[in-house]
C-alpha cells in the first residue's frame, strides 16, 4: 500500500492484493456455485416462521415472509455474479467495438463518436437502467442490459484513448509498411497492447455493475421476487431492522465482500501486469 | 480562452440537443404505449385511440419531437398522467430537497476527502496511512443505500438522536428542522463519495510529494508548508478538480437513491414513483432536468479546470480535457 515499499519491491510482482481479492471474490463465487447444487431450504419455503432470529434450524434466521435467510443469500450471490458478468460482457463487447471504431476513425467521425460518448456518459447508469427497465418490465435481464449499455460508453471512451495511443507508435507504422493488413494489426498489436489496462478497468466495472444492480433491486427495478437479489433483500428487511438486524447486515456484508474482492483483483492484476504504472486511484 | 469558450459552449449546446433527441427517442421507441397508463385494463380500441390523440402519440414522430422541443423551450414539461398536475412546478418544488442534499453532501465529501487524502499520502508508510487507504478501498465498495440503512439503525433507532427519514411539510420554513432531517442523508452520501475522492486526492498528493520541483523548492530553503502552498497545491489541485465535476454528478445520483432510503420528497422519490406508475411525462421531465444538470456541471468543471491550469489555457483551440491522445 505504501509508496516507499512499492518502489523497493517493484521487480517482484506484489500479489498479496491479488490473493486477498481472489479469496474474497472466490468466497462469493463458491457460495453461488454451491447454490446450484444445494440449498438449506427451498427458496419459497415459508414454513420457518416470520423474522426468526439466527440459530437452529435457520442459521441466519428468516425474513418477514418466513423464508430462510441463508437460502436467499446464496441465491443472491448467484444473481449478483450474473449481473456483474452479464453487464461486463455486454459493456465490454459493445464498448470495445465502439472504442475501436472511434480509435481508427478519421477526425470528423471520431469527434462525432466522442461527443456521442460524452453524452451517453452524462446519462447516469442508474437513470439509464431505469429507462430500460421501465420499457421492458423490471427483470434481471433488463437490469443487466441497461447496466451493460451504460458501461459500454465508459469502456468505449477508454478503448478509444488506448487505441489512439497504440496507433501512434512506430511499430504500427513499421508493421503497416511491411504489408500487414489493418485487421491483423488490430489482432496482433492493438488488442494485446490495450488488454492489460482494459481488463483492469473491466474488473472495476464488474464491481460497479454489482452495486448498480443492487441499487436497482433496492428501488424495486431489479429481479422480480422468485429470484432473491441482495438489493431487494435489503429493501424488504429495512422495515424490520430493529427486530431482525441479520436481514440488513448479511446481504450488505456479502455485497461489500464481493465488490472489495473484485476491486482488489483489479489492483493486483494492474500491479503484476504493469509494474511501471503508478497507482492512480 | 475565448476560442476555447466558444468551442466548449457550442459543444454544450450540441450535447444538450443530442441528449434531448436521445431521451425523446428512448421514451418513444420503447415498447409499451404511454397511452396505456391513462387507461384501465380492457379499454376499447376507440378509448385507446382517444387517449393517444389526447397525449399526441398518434402524430408522426418528427412532429411530436418538434412540438416537444417547443414545449421544453417554454419550460413546459407537460402534465402528469396520474395527478394531471404540470410536471415542471412539481420538479421545481422537489429540487428544494434534492439540490441542498446534493450540494451539502458534495461539500462535506470534499471537506472530508481533502485532509484525509493528504494525510493518507503524506503518511503513506505509517500504519494509519495504510488504514486510511484501506478504508477508502472499503468505501468505494459499499452500496450507498446500505450505509444509509446502517446509519438509520444506529442514529435514529438505537440512539434516537436524528430522524429516520422524512422532510418538514413546509420545506425550509424552519431551517433547523430541515437541516436536521437532511443530516443523516447528507452524511450517508458524503461518506461514500469521499471514499473515491480520497483516492484521487491521495494519488495527486503522492505525485506532488515525489516531484522534483518540490524537492528543489525545499533545497532552496522553502519550508515544507511554504513549498506545498506555492507549488504543491497548485499542481495537486488540477487532477482533483478534473474529477470533481464527475463526482458532483455522481453525488446527485447518490441523492436519487438515498432519498428513497430516507423517504425524502425529492427528485429521486418522484422518479421512482413515476416508474412505478408508468407516468411518462414525470419520468421524461426528471430525466431531462437531471441529464441537462449533469451536462452543465461537466461544462462548468471543464471551465474551472482551464482556470486553475494555465497549461491547458495556453494550448489554444486544443481539444477538451480528458480527451486524451
């Protein structure tokens, strides 16, 4: 974490951050994987009594409808990861395509695309997501599409800058002079050179997407009831926080664990892959 | 500077127009007929046609757009489907809550982030430097509405020192009461916002502390405080100012979500209710106002950045900051 120590250990990839991140994110991933094969109770089992405190047989207690909290949490892990992965997939692909186009474009087209991107970025993610969900009915799919699209503008802007930077290098001119086609230049030179920075940014975007999905579900614009989302669990538990604090604490803690984990992975990858880069965030 | 100002203003006007186009198209091309919001289930085709005619969605798209632009130019944002009241005055009334909430949160976030970020950098190698960095790492991973819920639990339910939500009926008639109800929401947003801000301040300070010009100034006999004041601050402020605009816009968004946590009658709760009721004029009006606000904030931030960084001013006709490459 410290500037002084970093300078000394620069030659050795400092991967403590990476390991810590993998452990935290891996924990949530493991919970999500287990949820596919085993759940303590059926998701819609309401026989447990309402707002039971943690203990046996319900390890973390029950919610206001009598559903097992641990079961809901495990399904929520699945939803959170799906939201993050889906949004990054959409945002990454759309953003990469748009950014490559703008990066290669001539001045006029590039200016137009940049202006469009700036406007898209001015649309805050949550507002854009609200628009899409308003049109398509609130669902996890709508939320993922919306978050992914909002993300694509950010990814495109970054990609554009990175592409321009690579294209200005002498080895691109050399490669072109020796007869390499533009598509091959993209595959052989541009993509490998922009990938380290881009992948770190995508990891950070993954965390932001998870938070955005939680916010949407909290506002009632995310996955509808059969799918437990951490955001909606928090919304439902808010009224009974005094009687059953576990319902408010547990989903929030898991959200933080997942997002911190992913952010640490991003930091760790950046340190390992690109040791010359100063930490700018 | 004049050339830049003209260019940047032209860009702002073009982006406002494009934003209007995008908003209009998004809301019109979305599946689902806004007329349905006016009708009960099982309305006859004649009723649907009448409702469409009443709100004008039976006209050609271009005609709808032009008349919509005209209405906006007259600051007329239409009337709510549900309450039939005009949207514009309703938004204005809600801004009385949202704007102070946003600005106070933003101010508090800056007040927290600048000293903390500086200490985190200046004492980076000590244990509390690391703790501060770790805390800011935690802060950017916390959902803002969750922080609000925890603060309510502690300060409203357990300690009972602050209200859990709501806002005085008569708005700011009693400033003390209004401020009291805004305290927890403001702290909520500021805590989360300051986390990302701390990281920027810290990295800007680290850059300055490791710079050659600061070492030279010290070698020439400046005190540390003197050197930081004359040279360090001016350089550190540049990258921080450039992201303050984005942060202000994010704060506004945080306000939208946090208002729901604290049941504050602001733009955010109005928007969420509008979505629940498929009240298109309300949704459209709020999105227009907030998108324009974000674009204007970006405009102002770019100008401020020019003012604090003479290097940007010198490159006449240069591209916009953040444009890169």
